[in-house]
């Protein structure tokens, strides 16, 4: 009876603590994602609160799969259109959306190894100066894929030309510290800055790649030493999300907006 009572009391205490702490945990997760967006954009200021630096107007919900009614890939989904698609714009989570056949699609042909589905819609972040009509400074795209032990979640940022990489970060993963965990290494992340995601005007296929050993041109990244599978995972996920089955159509549209005189 003593043991049973003790277990019951402990269970109640743990459950109560978990419920009470959940809102704080969720808020910390939200702020951590925002911090990573600010960092990959190169504008994070440690001296200022994260919420004061992050602008919700940067968020754009993008279509990654044809909507009923003909909304094409790469287009924005406004709040009204999102509601018509059964989406709460304020709370939509593309990670949870993969559990819904209505809101997600199968990833075929192993295009993103070990990942079965992706959402029809994902938030991108367009960093601009003061005002919504200010020139575009940075585009930030969410990325994820399998490493050795875990799914890696992060962001990749591009300059307005939609070609030059300005940063990469991974805010959640379970890779081995000192090996695959080196995706968090500041020097390795810095090696992505200035690299070319595409080459020679060919935007149909991403040129960026993570290679075994040392990079030899401006579209290659040094592989992580002793972490071949994690390196391959990063290579695969970046190529997928920048490619035609994911954010490729969106990037094509932004290029057209940035250079309306181009054919």
C-alpha cells in the first residue's frame, strides 16, 4: 500500500508538472525557431529580446502542391485562402500537417530518403527593410531530412538572387556529438556563406552539394569528418528543398519579381 500510494502521488506530481510546464516549453520552442531564423539571416542581436527582433510579417505561406481550384505551386496562400483550405494561418504547423492526407503528399521515388510525406504548404520568411514594400534582403526556407540517427530540422537562407547561399542552421537533431552533431559547428556553417545553390543559370537542378573531403568549387561544401551518413543526409535534404518538387517554383517566381525584364 505504501509503495502503491507513493507511485500514485509521484505520477500525479509528474503529470501535473508536465501539464503546467507545457505552455512554457512550447513558447521556448517557438522563440528558439525565431532565434534560428534571425541567426541564419545574419541579424540576430543577443542584446535584444528575440520577440522584438522577429517580424511576423516576414512569414509567407507557400503552396508546394496544386490546390483544389488551381492555386499553382510557388504562390502565396493568404489568410482567406488558407481558411478555405482548412488551415488556421496563425497556428498552422507543416510538421503536424504530414499526418493529414488532405494537407500533405507522398514523397515518391526516394527523393528525400527516409521521409515519407511532406506538407502541401510551408512557411517561408522574406526579410525586408523597414516596411512591407522595402526591397527583399534575404529569403529563408525551412529544410529537413534524415541524418544517421535523427531527422534534422533547420533553415537555409538565400540572397535576393535566389542563387547565393547566405547561411544555414539546424535547430533540432539527434546526431552524434563531435561527428554528425558538427552540423552545429560555426565554422562549418560559415563555409556555406557565399556558395552557389545553382550554376550557369540552370535553376531546374540545385548544384550545391556536400562532398566527401574538401570542396573544390563554389557549389561544394566540405563533408563532416567521420559523419558520412549525416553529410549525405544534409546533401540530400538541401537538394530536395531547393529543387522543383519543393521550393523550386517559389524561387522561380521570386526571381521573376526581382528581374521582371528577364525572359
